[in-house]
C-alpha cells in the first residue's frame, strides 16, 4: 500500500472531519457563558442585599460559582452542559472549577494521594503556575517602579 502524499492526506482528513457548525456553536457559547455570568451577578446582588460589603460579596460569588461548578461536575451535569455549550462553559470561573474537579473524579479509584491529590491539577496546574508567576512578576515590577 502506498503512503498518501501530504496533499492527499489533507484531503482525506478534511473529508473525515465533521463540518463545524459555527452558526450554532458561537451563539450557544455566548448565551451559556452569559447565563453563567448572569447567575454570578444574581449571587452578587443577593450577597450585597444580605449585607456584605462589595469586596466581600465578590469573594463570596467566586466561592459560590467554584462550588457550583465542582458540584455540577461531580454530578456529571457540567460535562453535559459543556457538550452543547462548548467554550461558553470554559471561560467563566466555573470552567476552571470543572478543570480541577474532572481529573480528580476520574482518578479517585487510585486513592486520595495518588489519585485525587496527584491528578487534581493535571489540567489546571499549568494555568496556576503561569498565572501565579505572572502575578508575582507584575507585582515585583509595580513595586520596583513605585506604582503600588
């Protein structure tokens, strides 16, 4: 059997790939991401009405959305939503929660240390490392130039 040329391979790959339904995926991602953010705003208003200061309410909203994302992931609801909403579920804070909880659930049979503990940050770990490193570097630059 002859090996296909790069041009033939590209044609075969294009034929085998499903067509992207951008006309459906983009608005759905926008709506679901917007819905998640709207829910966050509703929690913010609720916490403010309950008497929390603005900064405390923001922290409470973050904790609430992370908790809801983790709970919905554990119940296998978040993945079903993501299957249809795509990037709309990845961008908000709930997507980060899902990225941490999913591998932990997948490897829970290997135990707390080697399963959940070791695998929890396989997806989100690089984001944390580079995010924390960038924050420390920017903080140092601001401190050196007296901007903070």
